[in-house]
């Protein structure tokens, strides 16, 4: 089991948490002082059905000229007024994401240290591009977070304000195509202390209208209300596992891969910190899927 430290970018040489304000409150007041409830955001629908020979109505088409765009927003340094610390180790996550999604066939766009307004403008701009030749869209968000949202370098914004541009009524060229969001950020102030376990050994689419929230997947690094851990040298537990297993199990359906990622994060990591109360903690990612078909990476 890998031992790591706490995700509050404290100078502990181990893992740190992606929510500095909550840590400060925990230091200055009582533990469990600040709790927030996380909210997930939304998405967009699928387009018309293909009747080509060999077409599987339960599987997303991958016979497009390209896999699509992978947008990576990597926020490391924050305005002093936010009270947020620098996210040491996040560049390791960003580099791993670039390598992984490049190998999977995506065109990479990286933006670093984005303010709230810059993030919203960037998401809108990318959503308005022509994705007709793309099979899908990927967005990787690396930042501090709280329940229901994520931090730009100058403040907090609701997650939905970023993702709404990709819904079916706003981004027509991605309608009917999978839109995958991978979010490395805290979602609250709770610690997962773990528990001891003992071991013994859809129908084809026939309608032209689908929900604007369809065909989204939100893969959060942690469950609602909990810290998300990041090792200052090796990167976050979630991104380490995501990038390794997406490539290693690329022949599996995406939800099968995500289940293996959940398992790896849950069983292979445990926090180690010189801060009282921060050692021996666990983490479990949270996958929210509105996908309507099976997703397989080509090749």
C-alpha cells in the first residue's frame, strides 16, 4: 500500500488536499468545522442514429477522423486573497494527462493558472469550435475545490457554469457524442478513515430527441463532502490511477476502467502526514454517468 501525505499543500513532503481554506478552518477551529455539499453538473445529448452496416446502437461511434479535443486546465498558483496555497505536484498530474490522452489520440490544449473568468471564457470558446469530425470531448480540471464547484486563481465558481456550454442545446457538434470530465479537486472537509474488511476468497435509439444532459461523464477524484489527496512529488492519487489504467485497460469499456480506477485509489493509497489527524486516511473517486452507450477507445 502506498503511503502518502495530506492534500492541503502543507509543507509536509507528502500528500496534500485540494482545499486550503477548509484546512485553515480545521486548524483554527474544531475538526469537521466546515462542511459543504458537492454538486455535479450536466451535459448534452446524442444526435441522429447511423444505419451503416455493422453499426452497434449501444456503442459510441469511433469512426470519426479524430478522437477529439482534450482540454486540460491546471491551476497551481492562486491569488493571495483567496487563501489558497500553491498546489505542489499538480504539474505531474498535468504532464501525465498530456501523455495519456495524446496516446489515446486526442488533440491536447493546456491552460495554466486560469482565473474564474478565463476558465469560463475558455470553456465557452472550445464549446463553440466545430467538433463535427471528433468522436468525443475530454476535459481535465486540476484545481482546489469545494462542494459544488472549483477554484480559479482568483476565486470560486460553480462547476455548472463551466460545463453548461457543452450541453446539447449549446454545443450542437457534440450532440450524441461522449463528453468526459475528469476533476481533481476537493469536494468538502470530511476525512475518510476507512474500514476493515474481511475477504473469503438498452434498446436501440429510435427518437431524434434526447435530453440535453445526456452523454456526459463526470469522474470526480473523491466522493461528495470529502478531501481529495495529492502527493506533492507523485501527483494526486486519482490522476496517477486514471492515467495508468486508461492506457493499461484501454481494451475495456470505459465504465469498467473507471471501476478499476476506483478500486486502485481505494486500496492502493493511504495518507501519511506529519500533521495530527491527517495520516491513515483513504479516498474513493465518484463517477457520475449520463452516458447512453458503451464507450471503447479505438485500437
